[in-house]
DNA sequence: GTCTATAGCTGGATAGAC
DNA sequence: GTCTATCCAGCTATAGAC
């Protein structure tokens, strides 16, 4: 009575999910070690302790695996960015957001490449997975809006600065903080440019210099 | 008498060079059409009108072809950057250099990827080819120095801004000028940040605004 | 669902006749 | 130098027994 037929599909689905997850975990382990493009189904099966055809019992194709990875990464991204607190201080919050973004990106190069660069040959994320990523990027845009930066050109300038810092950091100093350490400087430079009549709620280096000049 | 044996090796070398060049030309045609990573020796041979083994008569390996392409690209780069004139106006010259760099990069995506990103799997440019590229980048650094920006941190900020603009332009608006059109803005923002006591030789928007504030 | 075995393809690189 | 023919390695994906 308790165990009706309706409960049975639930296990199955649960087991299926955890088996899928195990494969995706193995995939991350591999791409972290060998590079995103170097993922092969043979290696993946070996890493996961199964045979190649078994992979196909859970994923229709190699791109389906990339898509699952993309979805997972996008989820992590939204969670990470949403967890950055708002203090009310314009410069501090923007700097925190940028630093958070950069930290997230540099924490895993293949994750960054999968999510933000288009380095995998024939792969396009599914609409569902992609929506996640776009939503998180819009959060960043909203944050800029709250600060008072709404001119699309200025938003473009911001994104350029952002990806520039992250890109240089990842490709020229993967394990250091040479460009990461410039985040405060960059934010100050950007806001001084975009908001000449400063509206920040606490003193900053720029505001201090401004005052000293009068 | 006139035709000594010494002249014979000259033709040979000349013919050999032009044959090599023809192969490299075919390679550029292909990567421009199919992407840098998609270059295969079969396709290359077909495009060049020869057979696959013949390619090996001129290049030891596939990477040797990439290296020849890299060398050519580096040469084009130095020539292009050296041709940008100096006017003596700090902001204008820096903007011209940045615009030139961005224009050069966006003119050919695979060339940009080969020169500045490390997207080809096992390929490292030979020391000789690489020296060319580094020399050109140092010219840009010198230009910054002349302007009065010598703090390494500020140089890093400049390079981040530069690659950010180019990267966004290439990956999000390949045939437009959405980020290219921000060059003047970016230069103004950067110089205002780095040289608070402006030393530019002609009025700029920033200087004008500065004056208006007093 | 899981395996062994293998198909089918594409890649770089080589042998050997001419 | 140039070709035809081929080797060998790697890949994704499938067939079919259990």
C-alpha cells in the first residue's frame, strides 16, 4: 500500500540524476586538468569509472554534456553574483561586484571559457541554460543602473573594462592578482568619468583629491 | 660565363620562397573562411592546388605553417603600428594608437587570435617570430611613457582597457564599431585618471569640463 | 543499464613510384 | 618535387550480447 507504483519512477529518476551528476563531475575534473577543448568521451568514461557507451545512456551526445556543464556553471554564476551584498556605497558596491565577477572567472579557467568565451567548436548552449547566464549578466547591468550609469555607451565601456581586466588576469597571470588588484582603481576611474558630480555616500580617493584641489 | 653555377641556387630559393608564400596565402584564405582552429592539411592542399605530401616538401609540420603565418602577421603588425603618425598632441596620439590597434585586430579575427590569444592547441611561436610581436607591443608601451604614464599598474590598466575594447568588439559586434567608437572616451577617461594635472597640448573635453568647474 | 567490440570518419604524417 | 596510396592514431557514436 505504501509502496505504490508511483514511487518507483522517483527512485529511478533520482538514481539517474545522480549518475548524470557523477559524469558531469568527472567532466569538470578532466577539463580542469587538461583544458576545456581536450575533453574526450573515452577519457571521460575512464575518469567516471564506466565505459564509453554507458555515457550515451545518460547523454545523447558530447554537446549534451557540455550543455549540462554550461547549465551548472550558469547556476553557480547567478548564485555567486546574487550573494554579493549591497552596502549602499556606490563605489564600494560596484568594486565588490567587479571583484566578485573577476574572482569567479579566475577561479576556474575552463568554466570561464565555457560560460563567456565561445571556444568549444560546435557547441551552442540550449536556450534554457543560456537564459540563466543572461539573467546574471542583467543583474550586473541593473547594479550599474542603480549607481546612475544608464547611457548604453557607458555600459559598454564598463563591460569592456571588466572583460579586459579578467582576460588579462586569466591569460597573463593565472594564479596571481596582478590585474585583480587594479579593480578599485578601475572603478574609481570609471565613476569619476561617468559621474563627474560624485554621488558616492562615503569618501573615496577621487573625492579626496577633488576636495584638495579646491 | 654569365650563367655561373652560383646563380642557380638563387632561383631555386626564390621559387621555393614563392611556393611557400602561396601555401601561406592559401592557409589565410582558409582560416578566414573556416576559423583558425579548423585548418587541416588536406583542405590546405586542396585550396593551394597541390597534394598533401607536397605541403611537407615546404613545411616540416602543421605548426611550421602556423609559425609562418604568425611571423607574417607580426610583421604586418609592426608595420601597421609604426605607420601611425605622431602629432604631438598627447590625447590625440594615444587615441590614434588605440584606434589603430583596434582596427588592426578587428580587420581579421583569425589573425588576432593567432597573434594575441593562445587558441591553437599545441602551437608556440618560434623565438624569432615572437620577437617581432613583442617589439611592436613595446612601441605601444613607449608611447605611453612619452605621455607620462610610467607606473606599471597604470600600464596594466591601459592594456586591460585596450584588450577589453578589442575583445568585446570582435566577439559581440564583429562587423560594426560599437566598441571601436568608444576609443576617444576611453582615452579621455584613462588620461584624466592617470594625469590629473593635464599636460595635453590642446584642449580636450576633459580639460574643458575642468575649466568650467572652476 | 552495462559491457565488449567495432563501425566510420578525420586528422597528421610517410613510403615509394615517377 | 610531385604524385598516389597508405599508415596509424584519435575521435564520436552504434550494434548486439548479457
